[in-house]
């Protein structure tokens, strides 16, 4: 994977991410030429209200019921688009509130994934992120890059993960010559693995926070396992864990991708609240460990980003099961809650300059692939 390109004048670019955990819109500003990251600007977070979160969850639920068969549930999608426009506008205002640098040249907006299907032998892949780019363009007042996944999927790729281009730029800043990995713990876990020779591979390893959050919320115990306390007080059912890890998806070759609901809280049905949380947490960690065992060499370090790194019990399980050095993004000087937002700021510039944003080793697309649409 080669990110090198002719020199471009760096620009300040904004990025926005609303992940499958549906907790907030993250926004970030970086200075980049689409190849290197030259500087970091402010970051911002706009938490969803319960009502906004329910609107987005309703759109996801109706999308899953629709599953690309028949008329799409546009009423639910329109309601979600309205929420996304308003919350992204709020995040934009917070991002620039105390910023005294140049106005961003453009913004990369991911939208909200409501449905994702990995390509299979008998059917092509498909992915859907809802947003209203015209309304976003009007609210932000700068060119907007969006729809980053469709071109990759249309050419046979998984359309995910897309952050590896940015991970590669960050890892280069840490130095070459060692294998290393970036593990993003969102609703789904995805890993970017840089080998000693500098080649890059990326794929979804399995579930991360998604089933845990769903389990806790389904028991009216909050929206997530705060501080990992439920899991820490429960017992891991190793038999169930072994059964879950026997799912054929784990034996599929990488690159590969998951929908947030391919593995869900129903796995733990019949367990107590605490034991279910403990076993689902261990499952997320064991899926990562399974992926690492398939690497040519053990990474010198795994750098954690995403919301899951705030779960001490998940981090403990990862350290125990992965048997390698695990550090948080903050320990290497990164902003762990904002890396995906920064990634879409980075990808926006690559979209502007028609540079590839996915590769055979990251999404299984046949050749390096450009992506994204630009609303100037």
C-alpha cells in the first residue's frame, strides 16, 4: 500500500463521524495534504439526546427490516437525516467556537450507517449511510465530501474499514521498522496492521462495544457498561465463548467486514446481566486475539482508539488474551476519541485530490480505489 503522491498544498480539513454506537457526533480539524498529517486542530463532541438517538435507532431498525427488498423506509431515513444535519451543525459550531486559524477548506462527513452487507459468493456487498449532503453543505458553508464507501463496494470491496489510510499516516509518525497495529473499538472492532516491511492490512475483527451496549440497554441498566463494572463483577462462560468463536465468519480470510448486528446481544440470552456483560466483553477481546494469531509477526504494540478503550474490563481482557503490548491512543500522543473524525477529514482531502482511499489489503477491492463524492 503506497500513500505517496505528488506534493499538494496542505489545507485545514474538518471531519465528522457518527458511529454504530450512536452516542455522539465527533468532529475534528487537521492540517493535511492528503498524504501526511501536518498539524492537529480542535476537536468537538455533540452527544445525542435520548430522542435523537431513538430516531437514529428507528432508522436502523427499519433499514434492517427492509434489507434492500422493496421500497426503502424513506420516512424513517428522512427523520434521521434531519437529526444528523442539526447535530452536525452543532458539532461544527463547537469545533470552530474558539478556533482562530483559517476557515476549513472542506469537510468530510461519514453519515450514519444504517445497513451493511459484506460481499459473498452468491451476492455483491451493499452499504448505506444516511445523510443529507445538500443540507450539510448549506449549514457548514464549505465544500462537503461524503459517500466514501459506495465506489469500493461497487467494485467488489467490502467498503470497510476506511480509516487505515489515516492510521498509516499516524503510524509513519511513530517510526518504521516494527510491526504495529491500530485497533478501533467502536460498535464493531477493526484493526489496521502494519507489517515490518511497511505493508498494510486492515479488516473487522469482530464485535466490540455493540453487543455489550445492546445487552446493558436491554436490561434497563444504562446505555453501556460504565467503567466495565458489570463485566468485572460477572463470570465469563468459556463454553459459550468457545461456541461463539466457532462461527464460520472467524475462519474467513481477511480483509472482511461486519454489520453492527451480525453479532448481537442475543448470543448471551439466558445469562445473568453481569455474566452476559462479562462473556460478551471477553468475546470482543478473544475475536481480536484470534485475528492477531493470524499475523505473520506479533505487533510490537497495539494502539487502542474508539470508545471501547474507556472500558477497563475490555482492556484487561485484551491484554490477557492478546499477549502483546497494548497502549491507548493517548499514550502515543493521539486523540483517541477523535481519530475516526480526523480520518474523514483526511479522506475528504484525498477525495478532493482523487487519491485512493481503499486498497486490496484493506477492503479486498481488486485495485487501489478512489472514493467519495464532493459537493463544492
